[in-house]
C-alpha cells in the first residue's frame, strides 16, 4: 500500500473558508517517507488575525503564492492509487474535495484513514490526541506546529508508529479487531481485514508475552500466584532495628540513587511525628505544605510499622490523581531504596475495574447501543487487554461516550459470579483485592473507606492504622457517602439496561434465549418477562413525571442573567413541605409498589430458571439481571427515604440545570454533621489515624478541623497530636502578594459593568507584564463568563491566549496541559482549579484571586450547618464560613509556588481582605509571602519591578 498524508491550513473551518497552505507527505510501499510536498496558496480573502496567531502564516507569506489551480495541478498526480491519511482527516478531506471540484478535477474516491482512530485503538492509554502533544510523546520531530508540511510529516511519522504497533499485536487481537469492524462498512474495517490476511500468511506466529484465554490475548496472569513479599524470609528484616537505623539505610540508598537528594527539615519532622503516633497509638493532625515531600513522610513510617509489627497500614487519598502519583512515582522509588522486599497495593472502588465476563458477553453478542462509538471503545479495550495488568479504567482514554460503555462492563458486587465465574482467576477486581490482602501497605481513596464501612467492612482488608492524605476533604466525602445522592439518570440507566426496547436490554436477551429453549416452563417465563416490561415502562413514565414535578419546585434563580438557564438549588424542609407534596408522594408510592412487584416476580423467575437450566450462557445473563434488580431495589428505597423527609439530622435538597431541566435533576439527603460518625468509625475504633494536608489550620490553629472531624474527645483524652511543619520554601523571596486597595467591590456572584471592565483591564495589564503564564481563580462561573470574551479580545493583539474552564472544551487536566504547552496563556478556572492543579516552574508566574472563596451562604448544607450553630449560640460566619474560605484560599495560594525555584505574584482583587475584621485570618494563614497593598495604578510597575529584581 502507498499512503498520502494530507494537511491543509485554512482561513477557518467553514465551507466558505479558503486554503492558505497545503502539505502532503508520501509514504511508499517500503514504509518510508519518500517525499514531502509543500506550498502556500493565495486565498483571495484576508487571513483572520486568530489564524495568523495560530499558524504564523501572514498576508505577506501568501501575497505572491500560486493560485489554487496551480497547487492542485501539482498535487493531483501525487494522489493517484494512494490511501489518504490525515489527523482528523474529515476536515482536510472536505477541503480537498471542494478544491478538486473548484479546479475541475474528479473527486477523490480512494480509501481514507484517520490517525485519530489509530491512536485511540492502538494507544488506548494516551492522555491526549492533539498532534503536537502526541508528536512529543512519540519523540517525533515537529518543528512548526500548524504549518501544513510540518503537520503532514509529523502525522506521517505518527502513522508509521501506529503501523509498528499493529505489527506487535498478537494475532488473536488482530482477529478480534477485524471481526469487530467486519459489520461496519468502513475503511478502518477494510484496513484491519487486509492486515489480518497478511499476518495469517506468515508461517511463524510469535505467541510470547501474552496469556491466551477464551479467545482473548491478555497481559494479566492468574492472580492466585501472587504471594506476600517476604514469604521465604525466615525472620523479620526489622527485628531489633529502630526506625532511626532503618531511615539511615534508606537515606544512604536514596543518595546513591538520586545524587541531588537533600534532606528536608520538614520531612524529617514528619517522619518522626508519624512514627510517634503509630508507636503511641495516637491520632495525628499534621499540616505539611507543598515541597515537604509528605508522601514519603508517611509512606516510610507506614512501611516500617507494617513490616515490623506485621500489621497492615491503610493509606487513603482524596483524588485518583494522587493515588496514581503514589503508584507511578513514589512506590517504585521506595521499592528501590527500602532495604528489604515489601508490597504496596493500590485498591480502588470496584467500578474502576473491568469485568472480563461482561466484556466478553458484550463483544460476543455485539450488544452495542450506539454502534459507531461503541465499536471504537470495544476496539480500544481489546488492544488494552493485551497491555493492562490492572484493568483499571484510569488507564483508558475513552472519550466522552466511553463512560456509558464502561458502566455496562465495570465490575459490580451484585452481578459477580465469584468463584463460579470462568474468568475468576484472571479477574482484575479479585486480583486487586488479593494484592491488598497480601500487601503491607494498601493505598485506597476516601470514597472506598466509606463504601467499606457501608458494606460492613467486607471490601478492604482489616486495618488498625490509617493515614489520610488530602484530609481536608474527609468531612465532605463522608457526608456524600453517609448520605444519599441520586440523579434522574441513576434510575433511567438501570431501567434501560434491563429493557430499552424489544431488542435491546438484558431482559429481551433473556427472552430471546428462552424462545429457543425447550423447557416446559419457558412459555410461562416469557409471559412474566412481558409483564415486567409493562411495569418498567409505567415506572419510567411515573419517574419522568415525578422528576418534572420535583424540578418545578425549584425557583428561578434571582441572580441569573437574562437567558442564562443557570444551576438551580432548592432546599426541602421536613417541617414545611411544599403544598403539592401529597401529589408527589402518591407518584412515589406508585413507583414503590410497581417496582416491588417487578422485583418479586423477577427474582422468583430468575431463581426458577437457575434451578432448572444449567447453561452457563444463561447464568452470566441471569447474574447481570439479578444485579440490576438489586440496583432497582436500592434506588426504590433511596427514593422512599428522600420523599419521607423525616430526619431532622439530614438536610434535603434538589439541584438541576435550566438547560436540561428535569433530566438534570439530582436529589440529596446529607447528614448535617458527620463528626459523630467519623468519631465512631475511625477515632474510637482505630489505634492510630494520621491526617495530613497542606491546609488543615486556620490562623495557625487546628481547632476548626478538630471540631469538624469529631476529634474533640480524642484531644481531651490526650490521644491527639498536632503539628504544623515549617515550609521548605522562602516565601518572602519567592512570592509577592499584592492587593489593589481601591479596587471596586461587588455584591453577589455577578459583577456590574464598572467592576468587570476594571477587572478585565487589570488582568490584561498583569498578563502582559508576566507574559501570560497566569492562572485566574473565580468563585463563580458566571463571573468567569463575564470576563472571558473581553479579556480574550484584549489579549489577542498581544499574542496571549485565554483558556476558560467551561468555555473551551476539555477536562481540567486537558485545559491545564494546554496552558502548560503554550508559551503565553492565561487560564481562567473556578472551583475545581483551586486545588490539585500542579503547574511547577516557568509555566505559572502569576495567580489572580478575584474573590475570597466563601461558599454561597444559601447552599442548603451551609444553611443547615449555620442554623445548627445558631441554635448552639455560636456565630456561623466565624465558626464555619470564614474557616472554610480560609482553607480554600490557602489551597488557591498553594498553586503558585511548587518548588524552591518558583517565583511569582499573587493578586487579590477582593478588598475585604484589608477592610473587614475577618480579613486578617486569610493573610495570617498564608506561609509568609511578602504582602503589599497599593492603589491600582501602582500595581503593574511594582509587579514588573519585583519580577525584574533577582532574589537576594
């Protein structure tokens, strides 16, 4: 095969836009790039400044360029008998067809392949498919991104990497891929079929490096072979060895491995404090700022203690990101520097692991709801199975639609066959559970800690010592898990997985199976299924109606701009139910009765079929249906609990979105205070709980956290230690905090015209002074939207890009990567950007905090907590709102200085920090940056001066 890799630069992406540059890279039969064609093209219309900014192509470049006719005359001979390839090829292909048409040539009728498809399938763990970033990842030279010839050549080299990857796939995976695309009349299907025929002609087929099972090529082996780390050691390697002696050995090996390693005072203090807490059976609150090296600060004592005492230590993180960092970076390093073998296992929530039985079932039956998308996801996963040892969905980049697919193949306790499953010895979830069972240290997350409590401690191995990292989130996660949170789609997904229509769903699959069964009761069972169908349809109708009525209870938002649908939040008060509540409870009662009937009939039928039929194909399906029935039962009970509105200890509320109306409905019932439960589950039961985070103290005191987490009694009994570690950074030299004291103030979450224009002007001036590299944190998405367009326009002429959360597509990590990848850019973010975003070094020079991060006082949970504090004669603002906002503010501030080399500016535009009696709590809680306030007009000269002076 001969390939032609095409790329055009154009004046835009509309059909009326024109080509300004063409690039074509030819890949010959011997898979070498034999020729790269390039030419500017005279567009005949002006090039928009945005395109010049993106591509670097100016009016001067194209003013003497050849016309389209000339360029096509040179290109057309190169396109004979080739397979056309492109990165996001539809874009370039449309422009090609239109150019051929305009210049009088016949349309291109050959095969077309997209490198995006190949990357998704063959490199399922790539975090991005953006050409520049992929080129980087593959070490492909890409000198001039967004220039057609450079893009075409980079795409050609990436395509060759994909062909290499196909060569390394086991034959079985190729057969699976070819089979998967066979039903699709696509060029991709044709390609995999051709590759398969070629491979099957080879006489030598390498089988090495994979496990073959039930027609899949896997990377995972039987997990039963995994044994404890020191099984063959006759005595404990830490016998008679103190922690200090252990640390000496570790530090020696660290210095050999990392010549730049230097001891940090804060980390040494932390090692001592955590060890002390473990030895004395005490709890510990320890605040450790950025740069402390806190993960080693608790992992080393955890390893020492678990190995010496032969008891497990559990470590819990809030974010999957941190869990991944421990897995990818910290644990591998410790494996090399700890002088004896140990095991650390990562154990996540069950829904993160692939269920191989469900996946096999789905692929073999081609059970696809949206075939085009789902065939792609299935193809990715076939390749991924030959690579993954964990089966963890975090390794997969499934795109937006992949989530729905994953839901149908994820591991679930209710549909698990356990030891009866043919996949049991390869099962990813049971492997992770077994690894946790034989590990010394188990790393899990806060959610799983609470799921384990709710499951009666059946999920995690037993533990007496626990380290909670990112501990400032513990209370929040506890509320979510110990309470109830249900969405409109929670119920709909379960209903449609059981029965979407007469052909799709688990019940129709069972019905089809029974139609071919010769069993005497088959007819009776089919009648029961038909009965269930109609009950499920009635339930769906009632649920739709109930959701609509609940949605209409929510008042229109008073601070919503005209035409802005906005988020709605509405609190329900047990003692003051809405006036039409009886009508709603009647609907809920109907759902309750109807589902009760479905579950009774359904479960009885499932049990009968199980006893009578011994067919494994049916067993798998019956287990899945039975699991969905359990889900329906739980949803029915949760809905009843919510609609009763009878607990004074819970706060009940509804949330929705004006765009999607009742389909966006979410219902919540959350305990107002979780401190008693945290005390009961953790601080009374466990010997030692260590809680750490960069933000646990307010105004140099831990009192707020002690009260929120239920530690008061432990403190009174001298079972609680607290420690604030010194910062390893010199904040006075590294950070300057500036407050423009005459900045206009604002009421609510929306700025008036004067506020917004002053803010945009000041942000633009600051961004120019710092050459972009600026993160702007907002507390309201509405205000971010007010600022985005005018700021973008203002900075466009300066060549500085503005990226906005929710305005530019992509997840938080995608936007952060884009920000880091561009030299001069400004990133606007709201809530999720206040923490967990790590942008070290040059990429971030300035941080702007637009408003102090107070939670909206009318949020139901904040409101309920405030009412409770008022009843106790306490001041809710000082006891709750200020501490919460200070912790958030410290998190935001922490984005700026991530290493001892970082230097930067923080601008706080909220003058309450100077004028109010509570402002000092914010300033005193920071780790000692240089602080200055001044009139707005003096701010930019001061920033420039500070950035230009070398630190002493």
